[in-house]
């Protein structure tokens, strides 16, 4: 595979390796690496030019010779959306269209400015933007779910959580920057398959990380590689940058779903004992880990239209892995068999065993704020809708004669949008 070392010795940003017998291009559907490199350079240049055009408009400076009227209209709508970036019903899909596929870069530039991070850390704007572009481009746009739009969605959710009163009053600029960076880069260079797939195909990443948090370790190391390559933090003392790198790793590694119970048990203990001291950097970091875990799996807590899109996307990614496993005569992984694992059944299980326990504890931590109540309401409502769709599927398969009646009643249920 194409592997390259970024920055200082010891940090390897592993790129698009190949399985022993599976061509990685089956997953990415890309062309030769040389051509990819050229396209990336051109894309970066165009994005860089677009940024300067956008920044002038966002500052209210209208170019004298306006050649891109449609772009300006879209940027105006994007700017309007950014004014409501703290709202839970923020439509990241629309925002991505308005920014011409640059939702992550545009969102990060705005949030770093809003939170005063550029001034506080004396960050060079050109270098910062270049780093954000590197992160965005290292996501695979071919992935239905684990792509830069997902990263932008998680980053927007993280921004909402950082503003929760229980947490916000204790956060330092370092905490905020770490939270946003970890959210933006937590799935960088995700191959669109899960850890068991990498292990059973003997992928080099599984070997490198000894089958432990394989993807999360890769996301972290790739992020550190880009940080060092960009020299974004090169002006800061070495011990500060080392601490930032380690904390980024701790945050990103917390998103490993295999560690869910570990974090839930610890959170429950803190809440039951009421011994969280957010003045303590260690406790703040733990709650940042919890916030990132919530942001990463918050899709079921969004409004139905957005939640449903994410659910269909993640299941499509599962099914693609299942098709690949079937093609190479591997055992099909759980949730990846399109013939057996339906979207409603997958989502109901996910909500019941993963999402609900975490968000109920998060609501307990925040003190049942309007945002927490809103998320839990959406979660319960969305779960009920998936149950009704599952019932519809079962009824249709049992009796074709009565399927029309079932369909109409279920459609009526699904159309009753009672969003708070």
C-alpha cells in the first residue's frame, strides 16, 4: 500500500493499504495513486481559492467583479445557516450542498473563530485552513456514512455539547480546541469497513495495532501526522504540542464502541457518587470523552428526516461490507447481511443497547437541559417510527392480502411529525 511518514519520526500516517487478497480499490473505487495525488493538489488549490472568496463574503466585503453569482447566493445561505450553528435541528446535508462539499472546512473555520481559538493560540489563518482541508480530504467521499459530512455533523453536535451550562463554565480554550479537533478528525481515512473485517483479512493496520482499537488508533495517528505536516502548532512549546497530541489520542480512542460499557460504568459511578469535579482537568477530559462519544452516535437523537438519512447511510455501508465478504467467501459480519438485517431492526437494536443508555446518563449529567430533553424526545419518537416500519415489514411478509391496509395505517403514523 501507499504509506508515508508525516512529520517527526515515529508517527506514520498509513494510507490506503491493500488486503492480502482484496484490492483496496474495491472499497474506494478510485484510480491510480499518481492521478489521485494530482487531483488532490488541484482540489486543494481550488478549495483554497474558494476559501478566500468565501471569507470576503463572510466579512461582508462584496467583490467588485462578481463572476460567481450562484456561488454568492449559496454562500449567503450558508452564512445564514452558520448563524444558527448551535441549533439542534441544523441540517448538515443542506449545509454541505451550500458549501459545495466543504461543510467540514467551512464549519471548522467558523467555530474556531466563534470560540476565539485563532486569537488565543495565535494560529495562522492560512495554515489553519490548509490543515482543515487536509483533514477533510482524508475522508473517503465514497463511504455512504464514514465521510467528511459525518465528521462535520459530529463537530456541530460537539459544538452544541460544549455550550451546555454544566460544562461550558469550566472549559478552557485548550478543552474547546481539543473537543472540536477530535470531533472533526475522529474517523479520518476510515476505509468503510469495521475492525473485525480488517482483522480477518489480515490487514496491515490490524497487525500494526495488534487488533486493538485498530481504526481509532489509525484515525489518531493520521491526525497527528497531518498536524505535524501542516506545522499548525509549530510555534507552541514542544511540551504543549505533545500534550495536545496525547489528549487527541485519548479522545479519539474513546469512540471505540467496544469500550462503551467501560465508559458507561465510569460515568454512572461519577454521577451516583456526585464526585465529578470539573475544576479538575482529568474530570473535564473524561466529560469531553463522553461528549465526543455522544456526538459520534447522536444521529438517532436528531429530527426524523435527518436521523433516517443517517440510518440508511450507515446500513448501506454495512451492506457493502457484507457484499464484499460474500464475494470473497468470508463469513458475513453481524448487521451486514442485507437479506437478514433490515434497517429498522438494526436501528432499534442500536438505539436500545447503545444510544439510550449513554444519552440518559448525559441528560443526568447536564441536569436535563432543553437540549438533552429534546434529544431524548427525538430518540424515543424515532425509535417508535422504526418499530412501526418493522411492524409494517413483518405484516407485509405475513399477509400480502392485507398489506395495503397495513401500509396506509403505517404511513399515517410515520407522517405524524410531532417535533417539539
